[in-house]
C-alpha cells in the first residue's frame, strides 16, 4: 500500500489527533448548536488536515505554502471557537487548556512546513 507524502507528515498526524478531540468534545454541545458552532468547529478541524493533504499535491512550493497558510487559519479558527464555547458555557476552560499545547504544536509545525515549502523557491 502506497503512503502519500502528507501521510508521513507529523503535523498531519497531530492534526488527526486534534480532529478526534474536537469531535468528542463537540458531542457535548447543545442540540440546537448542531448546525451552528458544532458544525463550524468540525468543519474547521477537518479543514486543517484537508488543506495539508491538498497542498501536498501541488507542484510549486508557493502553492503548497498557500494551503499550509489556510490550514493555519483554520487552526486559529478552532481556537477561537473553543473560546466561544467556553463563553457559552458548553465546555470548561480546563478542556480548552488541555488542547492548547496540541494546537500550539500543530501551529509551530505548520509554520515550519510553510518555511520549508517557501525555501524551495530560492
């Protein structure tokens, strides 16, 4: 079985872990958020892994870096939505604080990946 290049990336693997956490956590959101915050945060977390994967298919480092930027934007969107969920008392600050180190690690790795992709231009 062939592994695609994105499947070998640690940042993609960590983002999959975050996906599992977000889906589990958002199960506890109120039913009336099914098409609101629950849907939004789940789409954002899937966007991280999807953009890493899609970017890996691009030929130029500049194109790859653009998808990595989008993945980073989705990551920050997730953090914002987690903060909103605490404001709405759907989750606790402790639950967000448990995810912050993983979010930070993914963010750092996305930035390093983008730097590597852009260095191919030089």
